[in-house]
């Protein structure tokens, strides 16, 4: 969350996988940890469906709570 410019952001992108990635040619979002997602009609609520096989390097499952914690940490800064 403290990385704000290259090379720190490059390292973070290489180590961590986000909910989505960006397709390099079109810049469109593509699945990463989230296999699919949808927005509410007003675009204020987004629902991400995580891959069932998403794991941390120690083998533990990646959960929605992991992303909630990360976003809350960023918002608190």
C-alpha cells in the first residue's frame, strides 16, 4: 500500500496478484484472483467471485477477507 511509483510498484505487481489484471494490448480488465465480477445497477457495489484454487505461497486459501483487509488498510492511510 505504500508503493507509489516504479520500481516499488513494479515489484508489488510481480509479487502479488490482484482481483483483476489489465490486458496489455486493450487495457481491458481480465480475470486474476477473481474469475468473474459484476456491478450493481448504480455501480456502487461490486461483487467479485474468487477462483477456488487461489492460494497463498504457504498453501492457505485466498479469501475475500484478505482483500477487504487490504482495501481497508489502504483507505486508512
